[in-house]
């Protein structure tokens, strides 16, 4: 598969995922608002909260795992005798990890708001 096509597919999937997250967020807010008026929606509202707690837990675990990887890369870079090229690769990987960790942190923060 051509790299450009694969990248476009990945971008499309990422956009679709973001759209689904927004849809879920909007539905959650709507159900939360209506659950005060309709006691039958309390169960649905509780399901949304359970779902958000589960996603938050998974993202926190991912964040911790990435932090461990980042620490490992720090230790690797600090060891003597590592080639310059290896250090550059470790730095590149660590930057990618930090970007992913920032995304996860933002997702976790948004999920905390959803739970409240």
C-alpha cells in the first residue's frame, strides 16, 4: 500500500474517531440533562458515566506506560558508550511519547469533566 494512501486513511480514521467522540459527548450531555426530567434515563446516564470512567482508567494506564518508556529512554541516553545515532533515535522516540502523553492527558482531563 502506498504510504500517502495509508497516511490519508489514518487521517480519515482519526477524524472519524474525533467525530464519534464529539457525538458521544453531545449525547451524554443531552441524556444527563434529560435524566433530571425522566427517571428512566438515569440508567442510561449511569451507563455513560461508567463508560467514561472505564475510558479514563485505560488512558491513565496508557499514560503511565508511556511515562515508564520515557524514563527508560532517559536511562538509555544517560548510559555511557551509546552511539550518537542511537541517542538521536531515542530523543525522537521520546518526543513522540511526550506528544502522545499530552494527548492522553487532555483526553483524561476531558473525561474528568464528563464525569462531573
